[in-house]
C-alpha cells in the first residue's frame, strides 16, 4: 500500500532522541560566508574516506570527485576506503589520535553517538543554513544526523532490512508465496513447514534464515525487539538498557524457538555461508543492496520482497550512512563544498543509479519509484518503520555483549533472561564509568 512519502523516513527520526550536548562551536559562521563560491586561489588537498570496499560504489564516488575537481580546479581529493567494522574504526581512531583523520568521512549512524561527544565530527548547522539540499531532504533523515537539535551528518544512504522469501522453496513446500507469514506465529509455522532434513536428521534447509554467530547479529534481535513494543536496544535519551526487558527476553526466546526447530547454522561475518544466498533458507531479512546482489544467477526471479511480519508493532532495522566533516580539518570550507557537491541532486542521482539504493532527497523519489515499481514501495515502507542502531557512546559494547549473549542462548549455554541480564550488567558498568 502506498504511503505518504513526505513522512517516509519518520522512523529514522524516532531513533534520534534528544541528548544534552553543547551547542556548536569552532567559529563556523566565518567559514561558510563564501560557501558555494570558489574565491580562493590557494591549492587545497582534501582526504575523503568511505566505509566499504565495493568497486561499483568506488566508481560512483570517483565520478563525483572528478566532477568536484573540475568545478573547483584549486581543490584535489584523495580517495580512501576501508572495510566496515574493526578496520574502519581502527583507521579513524588512528587518524584522529595522530591529527591525520580525513576531512570528509562517509560512515554510519551509530558512530554519531560515539564521535560527536569526543569532538570529532563538526557541527554543520551554519554550513547547511540556506543550502537547498537540506530543504530537499526528508525532515526525519535530517534529524537522524542530529544530536541535541544540532546537525552533524548529512544523510546519504538508508540501510533498511526487508522481509524476503524464496518463492520456489515456498511452492515446493506447498505454501503460497503470495501469502507470506504476517506475524510471529505464522513465521514459526512456516519455518517448520519449510524445514528439510537429511537421512541423519541434519537440517539441510530451513525456513527463516538467521545467523547463529558472528558480528552484528544483534540487528536481527533488534527487529523482534521493536516489533514487540520496545524502542531500541537502549534508550538513547536516558541510557536505560532495554535489551533485557521482558519484551526483549520474549523476542530472544522466540529466536531460540526458531533455532530449536532447526536452522542452517552460519556465521554472520561469512556471507558465503548465508543459507538464503545459497538457496537453503526460504525466508530472511535483507538490505536493498543484498537483494540486488543475490537476485541473480540461480536465484534470479525467485527472490521476492514481501510485507514485513509484525507483532505488537510493525518494525524492522534501518541504519543510515552520512557524510561527516572532521572537526579538526584544516580545510573546513573546502570540506563542506565537497559534502555539498557529493550530496547535490545530480551526485545523488549517480549514487542512486549506481548503488541502486533508495533516495534521501524527495526530488528523486518519483524517479526511484518509477524504476522500482514493485519493490520500491516495499523498501520505502521498511525505511519508514525502521529503527537504527542506538546513537550512544558505548554502542560498540552494546553490539559486542548482545552478540555474545545471543550466541550463548542459541547454543544452550544460558537462558535468554540469564544471557541478556549478564550483557546488561556489562553495558551498565560502561555507562557508569563514562
């Protein structure tokens, strides 16, 4: 069902609860008086760092950099990239510690909670004032890049998780792919009906594919948590831990029921193990990028995005990638010009077409839906109901301890309540020591 797209990313805003932080400083007003005008004769070198290593995304950014350098002949841009995860964090930490951090950084929503309090991301309010680009972006995504009402990240790429099914496996099991599970009970029932075991009783095909180990498996739990009535893993405004509340324990218990019924075990850091990618799981949640990548070869035409199942609430995971400015950059005016150029409608059209991702600019909405008439509305709805990672300084600890707790539950070492309580104690210690 088509939604009111003017509020399409409202869920991302829900994840941006107001935190009490100091107002912007650093004399930005002086820096932006000539923004948009190339009045300097000085040659300036900028460093741009992007999270991820996919070649096609590199090609898109390279096109933008070439266009930027043509528009501003006195500016040159060095392109850098690093894999998501520890490698990227290490590169940033080393750069900020040594004073060599990139001028412009393409990174995640969760990093805002950690790096803004450390003074590493520049407040962009005075830069963005009067820029038509911010007017063209949904209010909710602008709020997603903000803390305490101050803008720190220019929204770039939504990263929602959609419910996907393998229609061929549904049909083989006698299930109607046009009537996918709509709630938890139906999901568990279909999960069992789609199960296939070999002669020794080993699961060789499961219904709902979820990872049982690895990094960021907490995102799968977060989906069930928000569907069961909680706002996130933690409350960003009060620092109250939510992931061991009764609703969260019930969500973890449901995931354990899926595990006990039978899963094809896989490590989330090993994408080649993903049973949905391999045609040995009939259902899962995937990003738009993942959908585009796997809807090829033997799976082409068999993968279908369907409405997200729900419980107390409709909900899913939705991250967001942003453009950030290094607060210690020696070339802030030039850095803003690069952000402005890369976030222009023309550049984001390149990004949308190359990365095949939903837009954050309302003026690109019609073109996106025209190219994606079947899946586009589904993706936009997932963005609308999605919640991002909590923007707190200790977000990495939340992820690490919740991931560990989930593994302990999946492999029968602790009950859901025991595992999540133990994780909460560790996170609370870090909160208390801030």
